[in-house]
């Protein structure tokens, strides 16, 4: 399970890297939606932080970062889908 969680965390980071860059660009012009843009910008990094917490303290199960990674991948997919729909 630990290998799967590590793989999912790195996949979430790779999938969300472009999303973070796009959100950094939109940060200055987002106005009242700055908190939402910040959440979208930081979401791909959350599973990686959780993975480092698991290795340090060993309190959390590897299921927690794996679940966060799957959620991050799903949100990134929705973000890219919405971006694609608006660009058409």
C-alpha cells in the first residue's frame, strides 16, 4: 500500500503542476476569488505534505495521502475540463 500511495502522490503532483502555474498567473487578476485560486494552487501539494508527515511520525496510514492524491487528481481533472470548455 505504501508504494501505491507514493505513486499516487507523485501522479497528483505531476497532474497538478500546470494547474498551479495557471493559478499563479490568475492570482493577480482574480479579485474576490483569490481564496479559491489559492486552494486550486495549493491542492496538488497537499498529498506530498501528507506523505512526508506519514514517513516522519508513522501515525497516519498511507491511505490518507493516497485518498488526498485521488481527490487532488479528480479536482485537477475538473479544473482542466473547465479550462478546456471555456477555451472552445
